C-alpha cells in the first residue's frame, strides 16, 4: 500500500510558502539559495502548492530539484485551486506578493484535480509527485459553506487521488489544512495516507493532540507538521498563526524561552524537536526564505537538548505533564 512507499528522509523538511513570496517578495537568487542550502544540509522533504505565489513556489522548487535524482527526495504539492492565465494580477494576492500572472479558481472536482496535478508537473518540470494534499478545505478558508466544498472534495478530488495512488502515479494523498476537523472527517469517509497540518501541533498549540494524532496512529496515517514556529512567535517574532499574538501567548512563549535559555538551548530548537518527537509525525517543515534561515533550521534540529528542559517546561506548567517529548 502507499503508506509503505513514504520515504522518511529525516524529520526536517522544507515548506515552500515563503518561496511563493508569502508576505514578502524575495528575489529568485535568494529563493534558489534557500533550496540549495536545504539540499546541502541533507533536507530531502519538500512541500509546495499552486497557491503559493500562483505557481511561483512550484517553479522555484522544481528548478532546483530537477537536477537531483528523482528517487532521492520526497515532494508534495496540493490540489483545490486551479491556476488560470490572467492579463493582470494584484501586487498582493492572498498575502502573496508579486506572484505569477495567474488567477486562482477553487476546484475540488475529480477532473479539476487531474488537471491541477498535470499543471503542477509542468510547473515543477518533474515526472512525479509523491504526496498530493487537498488544500485548505476547511472553515478557515471557505467559511460557513465549507462542508459543501468538503463533500465535493471527497466525491471528486479524493476519488481521483485514490485512483492515482492505486495506479502508482502518486505515493499517497491527504489533506493540507490549518484546522483539524476536515482531517478527522476524511478518515471517517475515505482512506487518506497523510495530513499536512499547519500550526496545530506546536509547543504553544496542542489542538491536534486529543483526537487527530491518536486517530492517525490507529489508522497508520502519517502527519507532516507545518508552521512549527506558529508563524513567528516561537522564532522571536510577534505573530501567532499569522495574527498579532495575544499578551498571554507572548508571555507563555517568553517563559518557554527563559526555560530553554537556562539550559543553553534555543527556543527554536525546542520547537522543532518537540514536534518531531511525536510518533505520528513523519516530518516537520518550517518555511525558510534564505539560505541562512535554512541552515539555522538544520542546526536547530541537531542542537542537543537536555532532558531537564522538557522536565522544567512540564514542571512550570508550560507543557502538559503527558506531552510527548524527545
């Protein structure tokens, strides 16, 4: 089965949203440098999506990866938004700056999914995608009618991806979401292999812990965690899941940082290694913008963390007593 085809190239991967100019436009040479630095650091798990810069992230990632043996890395992209040529596009579109000249059309249908994958392969310049996620099929993006879209996705995109999995065209499929409820529903209604969940299993946010992670372990579904820094707060920033962090959340992050500092540990290292330690988690994919950020993520994943750090975080009530830790 496809669940056995996943290659665990190590817990640290690379998220591709910033390479689509999320919030900030970055030049092609810096983006390429970030990807090449990831390769040099031994990172072999790369995630992208048509949504990221209207195809820009896929272009940039494919331009580097196609110079490496195809079986030497894991590549994921997403379906749910078809890109259509546009004479003009806004400078900022869905928080992506200076993307390519395409507009996004929501499409979770069977045929739309097949077209989306074909288009992605052309943008990537690669012959195969390992994992395909149905993207953003939840209330946070689709509002009150999200369940209607979800039904279309289960009867359309999911069936197309199951067919491709059975034919060996892709290694597996799942959902890529910022919320967990659609993932739970997908396991009830279909047979996914992977979930990409952003920001809902971190040092600060344990939304995925009560239901999603245990059920994934029961079903043999692997989880990839995006947003391990909660969009910046755990990396020294001021945002939590792309919004200004509350005073309570800022105080908690600072308290965690103080515990880590007492032991000579960087909070970012604790953030990455905490996520990677859960047995349901196959990979964690922070999204660097530059080669330096890429190298820093690799260093954080390798930084030794004394057991006393986790014990102190629990003793001070900053982590639940039963939290899974390295």
